[in-house]
C-alpha cells in the first residue's frame, strides 16, 4: 500500500478516509475500515469487501469475520 494511502486511512476527516477506502485492495484493511466510526466510511469498506467476494478474491468466512 502506498504510504499516502495509509496516512489517508487514518485521517481525521471521514471524507478523506472514505476516498482512501475506495482505493484499497487488501481485505484486512477493508475489514478494519468496515468498523470505522463513520457510517459512510464503514459502508464504503463493506462495499469493497462485497466486490472482493463477488470476484472470488475473499471467502464467505472472510466476510463472516467482519461480524465477529
């Protein structure tokens, strides 16, 4: 992951975090972002996880880990 992207994922502005999440391709990062306190960021991360599942890049277990 690019250093700038990692910084943006921790930015205090949820709009910056949401934009950064849209560029993430790592399931673990998306799982963490799906627990963000800002609903827009969490939804964007969850949508990213859904796309990864649809494309066969993660399993249903990976998605189930999101709710535990």
